[in-house]
């Protein structure tokens, strides 16, 4: 999800030239093929390192920006129990962000630098968080579909060849399944509720379904670096495979809820053993990625504003720490 | 019976304070100066909502009119809320938000510490649990007051200003009214005046370390905990918080 593989460019990477360099790369690939974990101090090709930085930082940014659409409903949560669950979930997402930024730092980049890139609009994050949360049902839909898609994407990443990322995923996946369950529970309560609540749930599914399918990234035919990422075992399952799996799991859940998936072409295909589904509106996807989704500007603006307004606080904290240090030394 | 009614009213004060302060802190989501701080404040908000649920849930049982925590949180208007004025104030800048959290946490620290001895054992148990949380809130907010007070010129100015703005809302916390007196006589709640000493000591120590000046004691605002006169802010908080329950009165579950 959070790793849509949104930007194929990782900058020019010098190819291995000398025999010695080629030999080193071959040894690296052999370790990957033998399912060994790569750790921060191990030698790694520059392309591997940069691909990981891009993917993990996009993932981290997604966790952080993803707090905003749900945060939009914290003050309006309909019961105190729901409010508490939502706060706990959002707190988890902040933790995921911090944890992933740390994983990224093991690759030799500073979190501050990554955050600067995000605020400058140069970094990508999952397209899904550029959609608005208009009703309470959207909070349920995010848990059910968005966290559901995240799990689908992240479970194979637990076996990613890069150790710190794989370990981060193990921890994160446990929490994501709680997120998914609470979302499904919200949608179920609405679907079994009054006609107005049912309408709210259906309308929300109508809006989120296609954006949720887009979370797995562009179709394999358009996906620039899938092959290399697969070879390096950064990625283990392709975008289209994950998308299919998500549809297969989610359709029966929607049926149980009595909700209709907004895809007239959706039907079970007994020969394939999978659901067939209609074309994903990819032009919308590319538009959102390019910054023209319904909320791109607002999301980044909010992050920028908080960053700017917090500047004097961060400066004060640094100044205080420095005063302390000098005092301690004098004492 | 009359005693149950009084205890119900008293629990509303405790529950409403936690609920409204938790609401204000949850507004910091997406607006905190750093990610770590955002997490910390969400965590505090979560603790406070948890406390509100325990206090209001118990209040509803004592009342015996079939109102649960949500009926009390979502179906009362301003006139029936019993929170202190200080929790209703808007967050303001970070100095103001964290300064408020500090002043209230220092009060709650004393209050919950004393309530552990309450004759009402259920209340004592809630206080015991809440005290652990508030101890952390107090330390966290106190550290920020020190950092901001003894940070840069700007942060010092802002922190001092926040204290000046907040000070006139602290008196209400310590000024007993008839209900507080009745609770004290029944051995349910402590003598508020006696909590003051510990609060003064704790607050003064932090202000000293923060190189901040304790504001002069002047006129103290009141009217929140007895419901006599809330701030204008409370109505907006409730309008937002209660929106779904009000807009969909037929819904039985969420
Ligand atoms: Fe997450
Ligand atoms: Fe999540």
C-alpha cells in the first residue's frame, strides 16, 4: 500500500565496471538468493540502497500523512469508545512513521532530510490519503479497506531482504490487523443500523473502492522497477497479484455486510479461481499522484503549517538542551 | 438517595474535566511541533478519554436513570456540563496548550492522590489508575514548561504570557463550594484547600527552574464546575463532539 512504488527514479546509479565490482555484486545477489538478511553494515549496491530509501521513506510519509484524514474525525467520534479506539489507532500510525524513519536512517539518510523532502512536495506518499473523509463511515472504510490493503502489502514485506525493514514490518503488521478489525466493525455497525447509517456505509464504499485498489500501485505492465525489486527480494509479490488477492478477500466481506461493490464487471471466475473486476481508473490515479487529488494541497499545507508553527518550540528545546549541557559542564 | 445524587454531580465534575481537556488535546493532532510530541499528546488525550469513560460510566450508574457514559457525554448541553472553565479554553499556541496541561495535571496529581483514600472505593480505584497516568502527564508538561521558560527569548515570552492568561482560571479548581464540602464531610473527596499546598510547591518549583515569574494572584474566574456560567467555547466543543449523536438521533449503535 504504502509502498506504491510511485516514482521510478532513484537517480543515476553507476554500474559495476571492474571485475572486482562485478564479483562483489554477484556475491551480494548470491546472499539474497540464499534468503540471507542484509543488515545496515553489510555492503550493498548503490541501487539497492536507494531503492530501499525511496520505498521506506514513502512508506513512513504515508503513515504520517495518513494520520490526517482519520484525525479529521477524532473530535466528532460518535461514542467515547470509538474515540478512544481511533486515538489509539492514530497513535499507532505515528509510531509506524517514527519506526520506519529509523529504519530508513540505517541506510544513511537523516529523518530531517526526508521530512524536508515531504514538506517541499518532492517526496511521494500513498495516493489514498489525498481523499477526504466526509462522513463517519469513512473512518470505518479506512480501517477496513486501507489498513486491509496495507496488511496485504506488508505481510510479504516481513520477508524483505533488508533486515531493519523486514523487522519493522513484523511489528507493524500486528497493529494493522487491529486497525482493520476496528474498521470492519464500524462499517458492520453502520450496515446493520438505521437506513441513514446504511446509506452512509454504502456511499463511503462507493467512494473508497477504486482508490483502495489503486493503493497497490500501477499495473505490472506499467511498473518500472518491479523486476529489479523482485530480484533483490525487496518486493516479493507484484502489484497485480496483491490487488487480485485484496479483491478476492474483500468481496465476500462486503457480501457479509450487505454492501454492494461499485463495479458492474465484478464476478467470480471459477476457471481462474479469482474474481474478475473492471478496469481501475488509472487516469485518476496518475492525477492524484501528480498532486491533483482532492486533498493533496491541504494535506501538505497542514503538515507545513504545523512544522512552521512548531519552529520556535523546536528552537527552544535545542536552546534549553544547550544551556543544560553548558551548566552541567560548569558544575 | 440524596447522597447518590451529590456523588453523581461530583463525578460529573471529574468526568467532564477529563473529557473536555481530552477533546482539546485531541485537537493538537496534526498540529504539534514535532512528531514525537504529537504522539505524546495523543497518548495523553487517550488517557483522559479513558478516565472520562470511567468517571461518567460510574456517574450514570449512581444516577440510576439509565444514562451511560455516552448519554452523559453526548446528550447534555452546556447547562448540564460541570467542567472547570480552564479546560474549555482554546489551545492557543503550544505554550498555552502545554501550560494548561501542566497546571491541571498538577491539580489532578494532588486530587487523585487524595481520592485514593476516598470512602467510595470504586472512586478510589479509578483515582489510583488515573494517578499513574497523570503523573506522566505532569512530568511531560512540566518538562516543556521548563524548556520553553528557559529556552529562547521568544519561548520565554510566550510561556510567561500563557501563564498570565491561564492564571485566573486556576482558582476555581481549589475553591470549594457546597458540593465539595458535602463530599468532604462524607469522606468521599478531600479538602480542596489542602490540595493547594502541594500544588503551590510543585508549580513553584517548575516555574523557578523555568526562570518564569509566578503571576500575581488577582480575580479568579469561576462558574464551570457548578454550571453557573461556562465560557462561550464550551458550546462549540459540544456542537462538534455531539454532532453525530444529534444529527442521527434514531441510531442505536455506532
Ligand atoms: Fe500504519
Ligand atoms: Fe494502520
